[in-house]
């Protein structure tokens, strides 16, 4: 079975940075933030991970990565395979563990592949990915391990807007910036500081 380290080696990268957010996000502000984020990441040996669907945040992230010549990873449930954006370097189609394929089946793979996640807007799928990340981080941080760093952007609506108002355990907050980023520059600077220096 292919590991995260195998995927990194095959793509020639040291880190995987994910973009989690709404598939219905189609405003220019979100697209511009993602483009700026990827541009700032282009100087590092990173792959860009998204849900891989041909709409919203996943599409913007894949297109920006392709523009800046960064390797791309798409993680999608079986039911979404026909909606995949073209040109993804590594596509992972996740089968259902039980019953029919559903949106959300892919969240385990998505989160476990990421070293860092920029969350921008989003709905229930982003919420699933956030809470799965926090659960993983609980265990890692208790044992002194490296968490999956999360930079949720404020000012774009959606799920990422309210994360800092949640009652999260203190040590889990160590995986996020002290103050919530309001733009791409702050979010990426945090991820770079934690993972790429």
C-alpha cells in the first residue's frame, strides 16, 4: 500500500499543503486568495492537495497549482470521480468502507495526507475535515508529535469564519495561528513558518 512518504517521493516534494473549502465558492475574492496562497508556496517543494472536483475551492486550488507548476493531488470519493478537474498529477479515488459511496468518504485520506491545511469558507465537508484534523492533532500533540497545521481564513463566510469562536482544547489550538488570518498572506506565512523553514 502506498504511503504518504511514497507519494511525496514520487512527486518530488517534502510537504503537502491542502486547500479545504466550499465547492460552491465562486466569488473572485476566494479565487484570488487561493491564487495568492499558491503563488507564495511556489518557491517551496510542496504539492497542492484538494478535493479534486471541478468546482469551487478544489478547482481553484488545482488550477492555481498547475499555473505555478506545483504537483497536484486530488482526493475524491468514488461517487465524485466523474466530476474531477483535469490534469491532476495524483488522483486518489476513495471507495466507501460500507454501503454506497458518499461525499465525505474521502475525508480520512484528505486529512492524513496533509502537513498543513488552508481552510477557506466551506460547509459540512470542510467541517468534517476540520474536526477530523483536530481529533488527530489531540493524539499527536499529547505525545509531543507534529500536528497537522490549520490556517482557517476569516472574512470569506462559510465554516472557516467561525472556527476561532469554538471552544477548542488549548493544546489543539497550538496547531492554528494565534489570531485568525484574514487573508492568504497571513495563512500561508503561518504554514511556511511551521512547515517549510
